[in-house]
C-alpha cells in the first residue's frame, strides 16, 4: 500500500512538472517572439526564438552576411527597441529590410536615420544601396554624386556588391493603369515631399514616372522632391522631360511658361555649383521647419459649388506648391477633387498652374488648372485673404471648361524662405 501511494505521488509530481515546463515554454515563446511590420502593413513574425544573448549587433551582422534576412530583421527590431536613437543601427535595419524586399518599411527607417543625422556617411551608403536594390540605379548613383560617400562599412564591404547583384529588384513593364491609381500615388508622393520624407518621396515619384511615363505633371512634382533632396541636376532633367511631353495646344502654353521658368532657376543652381555640397544640407537640415501654408475656402459659379482646402510648402520666398482637396456639387451629384498646383506670388498678385482631377460617379476626369488673383496679407505675414479666378480645362474631349471664383483665407507657418 505504501509503495503504491508513493508511486502515485511521483506520477502526480511528474505530470505537474511536465505541465509547468510546457506552460513555461509557451510563455517564453509568447514573450520573446518579435514582430516586425512588413512594407505592405502586415505583421511578419520572427521564424525562430532568439535568446537575449543572441540579440546583438554582431549577431545581426552575421545573419546578414549569411543572407538570413528574416532573423536579422528580428534582431535589429529588438536592438532598435533598446536604442532607437542609434543612427547606424537604424540605417543597417533599413538595409536589412530592403534586402528582404520590404521596401516601404526600409525607406521609412532610412528617412528616420537621415533626419537624426543628415551627414552620416554610413547612412548615405545604405541609402544608395537601398535605392539600387529597388531597381533605381540611376537615382542611387545621382544621390552618391551629390552627398558623397566614404564607401561601404568594413563589415559589409566585400559582400555588398554580391548582395546587390543577387537581390536587386527587376522592374516590370507598366501594366494596366488607371487615373484613380495615378491620383492616389501622386497625392501620397506630394504629401511625403511636404513632410520632408526625402527617400520615400523620391522613390515613390520614381515609381510613378516609371508607371506613367507619358504624363508630364508627375515630373513637376518629382522635380520638387529632387530639389529638396539637393539633387539639382536630376531635378533639372525631370523638368526637361516634362517639357518634351507637354503638348502645343493653347492650354499648354501656360504650363510651358511655368516649366521654362523653373528650368532657368534649376540651371542657375547647377551652374553655380549649389549641387556640389557633400553634406546635403538643403535637403534635410535647412528644411526641417519649412514655411508652409494652409488654405480653406470655396469656389462658386453658375454651374457648380466647390469647397476646397490646400496644404502647401514654399520652394522659395515667392513660389510654393500646394496639394488641393475638395468637394464639388454639380446639381444633385457630389464629386471629390484632388490635385497639385504651383503658385508664384508677386506682392499681392498670385498666379498658379497645375493639374486637378474630379472623381465620382464611377469615372475620373483630369483637368489643367489655371488660377489668377490677389492675396492680401496681414501686417504680421501670418494670414491672407485670397480671391482667385480659377479655370479648369479638361484634358480629354467631351467635357466642358469650367470657370469659377474662389474666396478663402490662407494661414502661413514655419521658417520663412529667403
């Protein structure tokens, strides 16, 4: 009886011990499994459990050199939690993400590293590698030309060319494209430019111009992004490309004048050597607090009523680019408006030229937009009363040209351009 009793106790203890071990293992896995965000917004789990001792910079680099990118990303993610302000660590993390094909997340991380320390040479190297991995070799070469580079860090120097050759993205030919997709991408790219997300904006504009090579307006937006990145020669080339695409109709002449004026400005910057700064100050540090504007108002005509909002960034003291969004009511139908307009201000007179789209009713229509009017600034230069005459000319037949009067107020904030 005693032996049976003791045997029962041992069996019970054994079961409890095994149960506790299983629970402990499950808790450890649940506690230490690292999650990272993929470029498409989905969560990707680390493929293996990594003990605390394995979470080190040396181990992350070893995993990179052995092309075990998933586990390298897991290690970098945990290291970033511990030291989020480490510039080199953020740049390496971006490089690992790009090698694993998670480009959006890589660019976000790269912009963060660049904003923390604009002239960091390691970040410049990883930036050029990431752009090249995305298939943008010309853009990568131009970036290195502008910012300079001390070469690859010693730990990756011999491996980097092989990784680039093996994991470079092969760009596909443009497939089925829609006006709605162009508007969505264009809107996002302009917003990133205004937010000084340098690498995200230029990479997205490169995607847009590759997918829509025959549309001239994206080249205008791309030129602004490249100029903010200090890449004046490349910015100049995009304006030259836009001029080759624009038509010869009377409506196109206003756009040509704006493009030619911008071309002259960029040529001056290139010839005076402004694009040779190796520290890349114009793209990051000097635009950390750009002068911006916000506008709210309405446009009215006999045919429609429109309520509009704008968010703009100043390129110079007198020139600014504004992203437009609004709602327009035609009779019983309501449409959404999205667009980009470049404005020039001389004293109280303002003129603008751009592209806008009307979305709704299962269709999208693109218009060339011309705005002329007056802008009466207050004494402090913080707000203005704006009265504009806006003309919208359809870019395809079958739609009417629309004229209207817009009245609203603009608010100005941020560092004033000189």
